[in-house]
């Protein structure tokens, strides 16, 4: 889970406006997720995140933060 949190923070930091969450806030969120989910659920989350970030970066998009076209 620590690697996932670190990669999310790294990716968020690539946006010129900076990350939406502080490192401590993100760590606190991941600690709560870690305490509230089963091991297999965490494996699936990690796999899904890896697939998503691969998909977005291969297409030239930054996975975080999400960009909207509307208001």
C-alpha cells in the first residue's frame, strides 16, 4: 500500500498546480484504507491502479488529478 500511496503522490505532483492533498493527508487516507480492507481487496486495488496508470500514460494523460472539460 505504501508504494501505491507514493506513486499517487508522485503523479499528483506532476500537475503544475500541485497536488490536491498533502503527503500527510494522503498517508492518513491510505492508513484508513489499509485498516479497513481485506488483503485480497488491496491486491485488486493495486492491480487496477497499475492498469489504469499504464492506460492513461500510454495515451499521454496524467492519471491524477483528473481533468474535466466542464464547469
